[in-house]
C-alpha cells in the first residue's frame, strides 16, 4: 500500500464479505464514491480468504471506469444484496468490458473506490470469503461527520481523522466497548441519508 499511496497511511475500515454457497447473494453494479465522499480517493484492498473465481462470484470490475463520471445510484430492498443499502446503478452504462478478478486464497487485488464493480452469486460448493480493507493517505479529506482511522504507517500531519488506538485493555469486553465508538462513527458515513439501518449496533 505504501508503494501506491506513499509513506503516511491510514486504515479506515475492514469488512468481511461472505457469500454462502448456492445462494443468490450478490452485489449489484455500483461505485463507492456514490456514498463515500472522500478525496483524492480510497484504495480498497480485497483479500481472498477462499477461492474467488467466476463460479464462486468473485469481484467484477469495468476497467478504467474510475476515470469516468459518477453514475446515478438508487437504494434497493433486495434481501440477497450483500451491500449495506442494496444499492445499484440506476442508469444505462457500457458493461461490455467487464472482467472477473479471479483470486486464489491469499491473493489480493486493490481497486480505486470510483470503479464500477459488482459480484455474481456463489454457485460453488464452498463459502466465498473476502476481507475488504480500506486504505488512504493521511492527507485524504472526507466529507461529512468526522471519522476515525488507524495510523498503520508513517506519521499523520493532517489530523483529518480521529486516530484510533489499539486494544485498551486485557478485557475483551472493554475493547469491544471501546471499538463501538469507531463503529458508530463509520456507520454515520455508511448509512447517511439511508432508509437502511446498521445491523448489530445499539
Ligand atoms: O465482495 C463482493 O463480492 C463485493 C463487495 C463490494 O463490492 C463492496 O463491499 O464494495
């Protein structure tokens, strides 16, 4: 990530993206920039923890689409969507150049958060497990409520994000409570103006 983004790096968010075998769980075409207003850009690292291929519903992208415009998006109600808002692009665009990013367990891909991407249902016999990790340079600026992030490399001379600490206690319950503050901050961004409610947070 340092080769791509420079020496001063923040890690903003991590999410497991799991699709059970032989289900319709999927992600419709969308761009993260529709909901995450962050400049210059966010680098999303998708690490395969199981085989991610065409059959198991790997990540699909339209190469070069991060250089094009931000397209119109709508929120949906599809229970099979693995996305927080069941969002999808609501206008016509050229899908002919779409490619599957096939990864063996342990391999990773890095995408720009403006790229148009999606993933199809998992038709294999095994779970498809990916870990999404969002990285940004400390100079990055995010619109909206102030958020938290962990400094994973270098120094932060900007203070655009509230810096998270590591675990604060030997007591796991205290650490969970401590992390709740960061989770609440990020869900304000993820669910801003959404009809959907974050799951598992009280
Ligand atoms: O993991 C997937 O299949 C797609 C996930 C995704 O596009 C996202 O969370 O932004």
